[in-house]
């Protein structure tokens, strides 16, 4: 009798092991563009948490900070009928993928984890397609930051600028002192990033909304836009000859190493300072980009999940979605990445001064009307419209085109893209 019971128990145990492996031992192939030092360290946190639950992470990283290269790869995979399990996709593009009917619904995870209570409504709405969650947000980035090396400014006898008029004065002193005033990444998405900061500074949040969210032709081809374009071109003499094609993190390294005085980039740049062991306020300074102190241009990273037939892959997807919004991941990931948690009510203790100021600015700008989505980072307009704006901006910046002609081109090219 004892032998029979042992056999039965063994049979049950083996069955449970098989069931456990079948239900929870899934694989997720994850497409993303987090390849820099701080970013890679951040995404490794999610990989480790997922693997601790018995799943397998297949990394599918496509270099290119703006994600353009990754989106090209994703589209080719999807057309071939072989999309990854999860992909880093954000903003209006989530709706476009929803239209294709290829996204898995995450409502059961969202209900169990109370996402509607944990997420700001403005973020939760972006993650839904026809009322159902099809994406999970990871973080909130503030785009309009300036990163400065205080030692370079001190040696040049200059002050970090809070207006674009002050910028030109400081940049001249820095250049005369033998330093590079602006660490510039000459890639279209980076040029568009600085452009939208300037639009916000010159025109304010209402104009930004009209021009870069509503894509209104009157705002795009206006004296205010001409002024913003002139400010953008004014920066170019204060960059170096190696700027064309430079990746953003290499530009950040120029500031870290004291070769350049400042960089205009989102708060993922802070992850590079952190990875280099630099202390905020002492070895680097983080300030709102000139003229944007009361504004918050936001970017929310997120993952969409593609429909899977394999039950193991489905369970792995759900585990990944759940883990992303867990406090442990939200804390460690955002400390490493330089962003702030998208989950509300997180403890503030682990975060440094720039992150705390970003949290405060996020809340304050939401109340004041200064919280606006980033055009350059795919949060504001559909891809065709964004592409038209970015193309005009980069062509203007890298040519002798006048600001007036560029503004007219913005209006016409955006209209054609709609």
C-alpha cells in the first residue's frame, strides 16, 4: 500500500512539474532600443525578474536611441508574420498596431493589478485600444533637460543659461575658452528633440500644442515658428565637426569628460552620468532647457504584446506586464534609467535631486497646462506627420534654407502627410 501511495505521489509530482513548466516556462522575445550603458543596465533588471519566475528572455535589441531603426525591423517582422513577443512601442503607434488586430489584451492583468488606480489617466488612455489595455507603460521621461558640466562653465567664466539669449552669451565664452559649447548628436531624432524644446520655449505650451500636437498649418507657418527655427540654427556654430551621425550617449560622454559644456537631451542622459559615478549638483548640473522651466515635455516608454498561440508565451507575456508595474522594478529601473516612475504613489527616497524635481514638475505642469507630449519621441502625432516634421527640421538645420522657407515647408509637408 505504501509503495502504491508513493507511486501515486510521484505521478502527481511529475504531472505538476510538467504542468508548471508548460504554464510558466514561457519565452518572451523582446524588441527594444535600450543599448547604452545606463539603458542596458536598466533593461537587465526586468530580464532578471522574469527569469526568476522561470521564464526565458530572448533579447532583441536594435541600436538607435530614437527607436526609428527598431520600428523598421518590427514592421518587417510583422509583415513576415513573425513579430516578437513584446516590442517597445509608444504613443499613437499603439493605436496603429491595434488597428492591425495583432495585439494581445492585457485586461486580466490590469484588473488584478489595479492599473486604472496606479496610472495617471493621461498615461492609461494611451495604453488602451478600444477600451482594453494592449500596452504596459514603463516610465515617464522629461524631454526638456539641459545637462551641464559646471567645471567647464567655471573655466570659461560663463553661467548655465536659463534663456536662449543667455545661451548665446555663454556659448561664445565657452568657445573662446577652447571648449565645445554644445555636445550635439547629428541624427534627425536628436535634432528634432532640441527643436521641440525651442518651440516650447519660444511659443509656450499653447503654441506647442497647436504646432506639434494638433499640427495646425497656421501655427507651423507662423512668425513664432520662424523665430524658433532661427534659434535652432543659432546653436550650430557652437557644435563641433564630429557632430553629424553621433549617437546621443557619445554626446553625453563629451559632457561627462569635460570636452563639452552642455547637452540638450531627455533625462535618459542622467543614466549615463549615474553609470559614470557622477554626482548631481557637484559634477554635473541638470536644468530645464532654456525658457522651459514651467513646462514638461513628456515621453512614456511602453511595451505592446503581440498575440501568441503558445500558452507558455502567453503566461510569460502576462508575467512581464505584471512585473513592469511592480514597485521593485519601477524603483530600480527608473533610478538606473534616469526617468521617473509611471506608477503613482511610489516612495521618493531612492531618487536623486533631478528625479525629485522631475516628479514635482510633472505634477505642477499637469495642473498649470504645461504638460505636453513629445513630438520627437512619438507621443504627440502619428508617424507620418512626425516624419514630415523631422525631415523638414533636419533638412533645414543641415542646409542654407531660410527659417521662413522652413516654416512654409513644415506646413505644406505636414498637410501632405495627413
